[in-house]
C-alpha cells in the first residue's frame, strides 16, 4: 500500500512540474500579454494543484497536509484574482487583445492603430 502512495505522489509531483514548466514556456512563446496571462494562470493553477496534492500524499494526514490545503485554497483564490486585475489594468492602459474576430463573430480590421501594444 505504501508503494502505491509513493508512486501516486511522485506521479502527481512530476505532472505538476510538467504543467508548471509548460506555463513558463507559454510566457515566453505567446505573442501578447493577454494570451501570456491565460497560459500562465491556467497551467500554474493546475500545476500547483498537482504539486500540492502530491506533497499531501507524501506527508500523510496531519498538520502538514492541513497547511498544504490552506496554501492551495489561498492560491486558488488569489491566482485568478491577480490575473483578472492585471488584465483590467492592461485594458485600462489601452492595450487591446489581438483578435481576428470578436465575440459577435465580426472580423476585426487589420489596422495596426486598433490598439497600442507595450514596447
């Protein structure tokens, strides 16, 4: 039984590490600030979830697991709020998303003066 818990915890830790690395690569590879935020927030939330769940399996039931659960709850509440606040700050500064069409299905103009991008 202990071997199964060890294997499961290490599998979750490796999976969480993979998602965190993919999120870091998404920060480098994505073309603009909004897609970078999306790549980072989604993969980091998933990666941290797997990491903390794997560490909780390693720790067993006790005070350490409770602390890990509190950390996970803190991360799940603050991560999306910070991403939303950063996106609102970008929109407030006039940085617009690079879309090929909007939500109504209308094609956007290819005018480069549509919205300014950070330099």
